[in-house]
C-alpha cells in the first residue's frame, strides 16, 4: 500500500518536484480529469516522473484505487516499479497472467504481450477497482493485432487512461488504441495529443542534452556471387540497392570502416570522460554476430570490460543495470537498448545498424539525450547515408501517426530496400554478396538541423580537432563552436586555394618569359596527340578527386549561410543555382561547383 515519500512543493504529492512542462501537463489533466489523455514528450524529458506524480495525486484524492502500468518490455517492468518507490507507490512487476493481484501493492506493471495473451484476465483486474492505466510508449500497442485488440479489450472500461510516448507515430496503418485521430482535410486521420513537449522545446529549456551527429562516409567495395566487384561511396547519390550494399559493407566488422569509427568514438568518449569520469558509450548493432565482433574491437581500445547485451539471452536486463551503475566505458547491444532503457551516463553512441525507420532512430537517439547536469552534450557516430542524415537533421521535428498515408523511409523504394537487406539478420549468411572493404572519413557534423561539412581523413589532425570538442557545452555553445571551427577550416582552404592559384600564375608567367611549358624545359613541348590524351586523362582524374571535396565544401558554405540567415539549406542551394546556372549539385562539374563556392564566398 501507499508509503510516505518526500513532498513535492509543486503538487503536494509524494515524489520529486516537477519541471515546468510536467506541471503544465499535470494541471491540464487535473482541470477536467478526462478518461483519455495522451502526453507526448521527447525521450529523456521525464515522462515517468509526470505519470507517477499524476498516479500519486489520483490515489491521494481517491479518484482511483489501483494503478496499472503497461510497458513494451520485461526490463521496463522493473524500471517502473523501482521509479514508483520514489513517489511512495508500490507496484508489483512480477504479476503474471496466472497469479492473483497482491493487495499489499498499489498496482501492477505488465507488458503489452501479457495483456494480448489474456485480455479478459486483465479486464477483470482493471475493472475490480477504480483504476488508472498508464500506457507507456503507447505506439507499441499497434505492433500486432493481438496487442491492440487485447489492450482495448482489457482497458475499455477503466476510469482513466494515460497514454505516454516520445514518438507518437508508426510506419504503418495499425491504429493505436485509445488515441484520438482527427481529419487533416486531405482524407487522412492524424493522431492528436493532449499535451506535447518536443525535443526543440526541451533543448531550449536545458531539459535534454544537445546531440552532435558525426557522419562518416568512405569508399566501399563488395562483390557478387559471379565475382563481379562493385564500388560506391557512402553519402554519394546511389540507388537503394547500392546504398544498402555500401552501408552493409561499412558495418562489416572485418573491414576498416567500422574499426576507424569505433576508434574515433572511443577517442571522443575519452575526451568527455576527462570532465565526466563516468561517461559511457553505446554501440547499437544489427545482430548478435556483429555485436560480439564490435565488442572484440572495443576491448582492444577500452581500459574497462565491454558489456554485450543480447535481448534473447538470460540476464540481459541485469547486465544493463550493472553497466548503468558502473563506470565502465562501453556497452554493445542489438535492439534491447533502443527504447525505454534508462542509462543516463551514456554520452557517446555508434549507430552501427541498418535499421532506418524514423521510430527506431528516434528511440535509439533518445538513449543519449537524458541530461544530468547543465552543459552536458552527447555525440552519435553514424554512416553517411541519406536516410540517416535526414533523420538526424529532422530530429527536432514532431511527427504524428497518420492513417491512410503511412510514413515511409524518406521516399525510398521499400521493396527494393527490403530485398537489398533481406539477409541483414546475420551478415555472413548471404552467398550472393561478399564485402571486400571500406575506408572511413569524417564527412559532416549535424547539429540542431544544420549540417557542418568537415571532410577529413580518419585519424587526421582535423578529425582529432572535432573529436576533441569539450563535453560540457550547452546548445548555444555547441552551435557557436561548430560554426567557428568550420569557418576556420574554410578560411584555411581559401588561403591554400589563393596560394595555389598564385603559384600557378607565377609558373605561367615564367614559362611565357622563357618560352617553356610550365611542366617542361625549353624546346620540350609535348606532341599535340600526347597533350590531348594526357589532358583528357588528367581532367578525368582531377574530376574524380575534386568533385566530392568541392561538393562537401559547397554544402559546408551553404550550412554557414543557413546559420547566418535562418533559411533552409534547400532554399539557399536553389538561390545559388539560379544565380550561377547549371544542373542540380549532384550533377555539377568541378568548375560549376567552384563557381557556386565562389558565389557563396562573396555572399
């Protein structure tokens, strides 16, 4: 039953004091005490504290007599029960479908799977007393028809239902139980929340950490069953199959790409631990084979044991708890840590998985945003592929669940992408594909919707400069520092370009005076045919070398212009193209890219 806890100055109920958004959401509910209330708050903002404060309040004033919390995973059952103790609440996380409710508890914590398997049992428990049902990460109630139907059947008669989520959307048309949908005027139904607290609001309030994304590109090579070799560059315009193959090759633990990225991430973590000695890192892997292989690489870098968490192995929850309470550096997991698991000391992440839905990405990044002290920042390393870069740029965008117009992966062909990734469960079981290798280089940094182009070779001084960013910076400081470092890099390149052109001009002037070719002695002019052939070869080689670098520099200067003007990157690209002419950036020649860079240099 209820135990005595600390009193909140904000609410008069047991538990810690509330943040501004939590108090606003609580007041909004208590004004009318509706049957259904959905609160959307970005991961890390404190949904659990809000919900348990409300539960404590409703128990105190006798509005309800029992609290039931429904969660996606077994691990979260114990996490909620432990959190409830701080509010003077006792919730039983060990309730099963074959047991009776223990009257000594204020309520129970169950999973959506439990409810789906025996909804009538849970209906009887919920109907026996006046009940508040807290539906944590409510979007999971649509994961299968049995879950959705079971949740509706079990809790359709209760006094109050509180739905919580940080990601109130799905990638399909499965309707979420007890969520209100409204017409959008275009023939679609859109989910509607009663209170929303997005990432951008939480970042401005200092409630969550700023997250800097470090995107790594590189050249990837693979071959098919016929022995034909392919090569593609992460981050360049590719079709879905090429992107999937290059992505998968980069993540291959036998290749150089992932080793270089893990080394860079460990360097970043070491820098952060200088200010925060208990800061930890998390690698999110595609499957258990790659997870173990990544852990082996990290064990050669780390001074502490590397924790491996596989959701289908016993003791996984205990290993997460042990890592959370320790000062160890690294944990490697597959999917188990992507949602709801609370390890506040995580400060560095490596997104080493092929999962690319907005829902999974948002929940995965949510593991790194929980703030413990003012000024903490987080860093997440990821492959430079379009779908992930867009999700990183759009992190602050609030999404809703739309029926009749499901969100797809940024316009990609789902069938083609699924076919290209059809053997992603284990990377070495596909006889039609063999990774050869992939190089790595820091391609860009993304923060607060802006991209800072920083093409650098892995292990270079430039990369080390960015890996050495202080770990204690607020959002404004991160933005200012990234802009300054990018500006310094571009100024240095401008100086190099100016010196190169001056040297070329001097060489031409000297050749004119002496009657020589700049590349030959007097009287040693190359035959016309040789000049033409060599000129064509040199032009091709120059284009292959220069165009990727020029494209990155153009994007970097567009980012600077966007930061100064507050305009979208796309609008600036369009304006530059109108001023200079020519095709879209991806189709520009080196000279066209230089012209656009010069235009922006004089912006």
